[in-house]
C-alpha cells in the first residue's frame, strides 16, 4: 500500500521507474549536495541497507527519490539503534518549485510507520552551506539538536525527525 496525498505518493522503488529516474537532472548548485539519482539506483543494487523510495506525482510519474538506510552506517549519525538515515534526496530539476519536496517529506512519518514499524526516528546530514535544504527540513519537522559531522565538502548539520507512533 502506498502512502499518498491527492497530489503525490511515496512508494518503494520498482524497476519500472528506472527509465524515468535515469533521465533526472539536477542544477549544478545542487549536484554537490546529493547523489546522482542513477548512481543511487546502482549503489542500492549491491547495498541491501539502502531502501530507495520514489516520489510519484498525481499521475504516477516519478518526480524525485531518496533512500532510507538501515544498518551500521546509521550509527555514524546517531546513537539511536532504531533510527533510519535519509540520504540522496532529490527532485528532478524540471519538477522543482512545485512543492513536491515538502509534500513528500510531510508523508515521511506515515511511510516509516508502515514500512519500518520498529523505527522511531529519521536522521539526515545536510551541508551547512545548503540553506534551502535546511529550511525545507525544518518546515517538515526535522530538528537541529546541535550535532555536527565533517562531510566530503564541509561541515554537516545532523537533523532529527522523531516518528510519532
């Protein structure tokens, strides 16, 4: 069962979405902060801890994706053993500025409850220079609890979203 509003839905990745996802582009100022969608799909094939989630528009067409990661890597960002790590969030460039990012993240609580019932938190790392992403995550309930981690291109803010049961 999919988690959705009337406008968008979150679904686990299926091979039928691959062709559209491989056409996704990102503006140059965003590429430095996230994974290429095609690369994410390739990495997820060999890493069973990366659960790729597809964001579909009201017509069922992919507009974005992200990964919810389990396993040891999560502990690099939190001591909570019941947390998921959100990575590689992106919306296709030609579908940006339409509210898909905010609406999809607003569905995250319900998605985690349904597909990861034992998890009680989602954490993510956002580069301190990526102000638009920080604001987006704050709007949907992620909180900066003061934790920082050095990333590949600078300091990262670790943000937390508690999953309300």
